């Protein structure tokens, strides 16, 4: 099975203003071909560092893809660096030079002398046509190794890869298939979840298992790589059939859908409507719900009641109730949810009130209220982390409480 490495070239990619998105696209395309991307690197415009990075990639992997650094200026070093790493010469192509000049003429311009640098090709390379730019790509075969040079602009790179590289890969690669499953879960810490399922996944090197903590939930990736898709699916099923019973209803998605999308689908299926009342999260819960396309089918609106006065005026929470129990309490969380439900005529209403911090002895104490057609409940949680983590964890807890209620799993 072929492994690949991607090297993104350009000092601008090492600044906070520029993000390498090409590698995401290339990873998706290579995975579809059954090629596993095992390493990515971003290298600035430094020839020595770039040559060293290329050398390392060629020693480890069968496919090396470089993006960027094919322009006409002195800091575009990809051609020279690849030639040096391979011990080959750069050869000037008059045909390519003429094509570049013709492209400039079509746009009513004269090609600058500096653009001739783009007509140099690594000896023995196949030229990859670039209909959207002046820099041709290059495909180099070297004793079972494939090195590919692609332009940096995404529109040029994607067009070149699809038109020039895919057909070559299909001829070159043996039949391979990568298949994956993507679980999302809530209700367990990363360490607790790993302890639960590690006895299963550690028995296998294929599929490979990755566990990621993300915004108050845990993601589990299973990836199988085989000669045939059916074999990969069989391996995935073998592992998944052991993991799923261990996690049970803590798994809320088996296809990568977000928690808000899952809750929205459940509401739509039941023809039910939802409203929210937020204090500590300041609109974050409503924002997540409405980030799902079509959420107007089930979401009617919400209230941002950050002060005690707004809780009373907008939601009808009695002032004496707040005075007796405090704004962060089970009683007030219930009253907020009931107020939102009553004022919007929704079937369900979620409320959040708590201490997000950063200061105070009770930072992380949050109450989640849920009003349903059958009554109202509230849950107290102690959430870890800084202000933003507490706010995000609060919305996860609220959405999962509603999910469980809609599914009747408590």
C-alpha cells in the first residue's frame, strides 16, 4: 500500500494570515485512491531546509507531493530544490516558454523575462499542463518513487490534479481502498472513553483508530485500508461491532453529523418546535442550533437574558425566586425554560444559566433547564476549563439532554 507525504512550500504559510488548505484537498483525493497521507510539512522559502525535507520524505514514502514555489521569482525554489534532492539537472523548455508567452499575449500583456524561470523542468519529468496559470506542474518517477510538483493557487492545483494526476495515479497504483467510520460521543472524558474501548481497538493495526477531544465531546475515527472496499468494510464492521455496545447511547452520531444537526433531525421527525433562553452562553446555543440548514423548520427563537431584570421582564421569572435561590440555580433554570416555552408556544425549551468565569469560587457551575410537553426538569453540572470551554460544554450538555429526552433514554 502506498504512503504519501505533502510538502507545502512558502514562507507565507508560516504566518497567521495564510492557511494551507491545499493539503486538505489532496488528502481527500489521495485517500479516495487508497493512498494514506502519513505526514504533512510546511517549509518556508529556504532551499537548504526544503531539500532536507524532500530528502526525508523520499526516504519514508512512495509518493511526495509538493505544492507552491513554482512562480517566477527568486524565492520560488521548488524546482531547484527537487532537482537537487534527486541529483538531477534543470532543463530549459522552449516549448513551455512559448506557451507562457502566448498566455500573456492572450491577456494583452508581454511576458517579463523573469517568467522564463517557469520553463525549467527537472530532467526526466513529465510536464503537467496548467490551463489556469503560467506555472506548469511536473510528475517525476524515480525507482518506485513518485514526486509531484503542483502550483500553489488552489484553483490551479485542483484543476491540474484532477486532469493530469488522477489518470496517472489510476494507472500507477494497485487496487486499494480506504474506508472509515466516524463516531461522535458525549458523556465521557477522553481518558475514560479510551479506557473503555482500548481493549478492542489495540488488537488491530488495521483498522487504525484515532480518538480526538473536541469542544466538549469525543470523536472516534476508524480507518481501514485494504485491496478491496469490501475487505475494508468488513474490517470496520468487525471493530465497530465491538466498540458500539461499549459506548451505547453515548454515541450520538455515526456519520459525522454535529450534535445540533442530530437534535434538529429528531425535532423535525416529531414535528416539534424548540426555543431557548440563555444567560451564561449569551446566544451560543441558539447560534449552534441555527447553524444547521433548515433549522427554521423546528427552531422558533430565543432570549438572551443576561441580567436578572431581563430574566424577569422577558421570561417572567419571579424576582423573588431569583432573590431566594440566586440567578444560577435549579429553580431559575426551570423558570427560564418554562418562560421561553410559554412565550414562544414551543413544544420544548432549553435554558442555560451559570458561572462561566473567569473569576469566582463557583466558576463552572451551570444549570441546564428543559421544559417539555410533560413538565420541566433541570440539571446541575460542574464543567472544567476556561470561560470559552465552559460555555461550549454548557451548550453540549443542553443539546444532549434534549437528544436523550427526545429518544426516551433519560
